[in-house]
């Protein structure tokens, strides 16, 4: 089990959720370009400054890399994505290597495969048209299928996934890529039908991250991160099989609310 974990984006919404969940079992270090509320000693610096971030990674056991520009609309372009999602991610992997970090958990996104949602039957599921469909019989998008990014943000996340494979194979690091679904601020799916596919509850997020940190024998793995939702597009069984992830929640309990 990793002892010391660096959380990038520690002051953000998901970073705060994970710090609270991981604090009882891990020694945490935070890094963000804004102050991290309630975390004494968290470094306030941008990840684009490699020299400045190196001390945070020195001697750590693992990294949870969350920090990124999360906007995924087509208007978001490379003037923000290159520094925040490309250069920053490259610096995190390099700082981890130099600091002797054994494992990196990189939070990617389901959007790296988002164009599959234009195809049948997934397009119907994404818009909530379930007529004649059996959720148990729907073929799923698996982690070994080609990526099909649905925008520049997704392309930037594919860069991070490829970088993780490089560091795993060239430098012997252990890398778990989590293609994250939708983590609601109020711990429930949104009003749109697609969120009933991609929703990841707060406690399932914590369990998945702990398993990504703790599971032995990992070299490079890519998994989709969602709760045990009835309607699926992406195959979350890999996280169960490889990491022992045990989701407890299902978006359907919010269907009529």
C-alpha cells in the first residue's frame, strides 16, 4: 500500500473529495495553482513549472493526477489545453520519475471514446431511448478499442494516456489510467440521459481510486470509471477484474426524482 500520495489539483472539487476519502489511509501532499483549503503545506504553483514542483514528488510513493482544464466543449482550444493538460501532465510524469514515485494514477476521461456515442445502439442509450433494448445484452465500448475523441479536451487526455504507457514501458513505473465518468457536485446524476450512463458516485470514486493505488502487479492499465449503472456504454468490468473495484451505487435510484 502506498504511504505518501501526491494529489495534483488538490484544491479542486474532485481533489477535495479524494483528499477527504484518502486522508485516513495515506499521507497526502497537495499541489494546485490555487490554495488548497484545509490542507496545510500544500504547494501553490502551476504544474507547468517543472523545477518548482519537483520537491513535492521527492520520495512519494504514488501520484493521483487530477489537475487539468476540464472543459470539453469544442470551443476550448489549445491555448489553454497545451499548458494545462499537455505540458502539465508531462511535467507530472517526469517529476514522478525523478522523485522515485512508483505508481501514477492518471485521470483521463470517457470523452476519449466519445464519438462512439454517435453509433447505434449507444446513441440511443445516450439520449435515453431505451425502447426494445436489453441493458444486459448491449455490447460495450471496451478499453482495448481504438480511441475516438470527441473534442480537443479528449485529444489532450489521449496524450496523457500515451505518456503513461511510455513511462511504464521505458522507466518501469506503474500507471493506472482511469477514464472518468461524471462526478456530480451533489453526488447524483444530472438531468440528462447520458449522465445515467456515466455517473460515478462519490463513494465509488473513492473506492476506485483506492484500488488504483493499492492493487499489486500493475504495469499499465486503462479502465473506465462509473458506478454500477443499469444503462452502460463503456465497459467498467475491467476495473472490477484488474483492480477489484466494487461499485455500490446505481444511477437508476435517482431516475424518478
